[in-house]
């Protein structure tokens, strides 16, 4: 494995531990991996194909989709758990991430 891949694996492990800590910043994650913020963003984006913040947001929304399918929790509860402050903000982000084939697109 390359150094970038090793760093990405460490990032995913760190992200899994800090996923529900919505106060965690990119600077804090970079520091925990002993990287500068610039190098952290560059390495993670090169391996993941997207910046760390986008990757984290996607993971939270995918977990929310799973929880909506497998639990009886309300949309608001799942949205708050994913770090959104309101039902509207969560449903907007969710609809952008998981467009319905039945909903017309406004591109």
C-alpha cells in the first residue's frame, strides 16, 4: 500500500470514530493524523476522489438513508443525527444526494 492509501485508511478509521461529533473540524482531523490541513486535504482528495468534507457529508447522508430504510425513526431524528439543524435542510441535502427518478430535475 502507498503512503496516501495508508493515510486514507487512518482517515476513515478516524472519521468513523468522530462521525457523530459534528463539532470536529478538518483542522482537528488533520492534526490527529499529524498532517497540515493543506496536505490532509490533498492526500484525502487524491485517494477518495473528493475533499474530506464532501466525503464526510456523503457518508453521513448514506448512513441516514440506511437508517431511514431500516429503522422506524422519524426523518427529523435521522436528520438531526446526521448533523442538520432542521427537517428542511436535511431533506434538501438528502434530495440532492439521492435524487428520486420520479422527481423532475431542476438542472
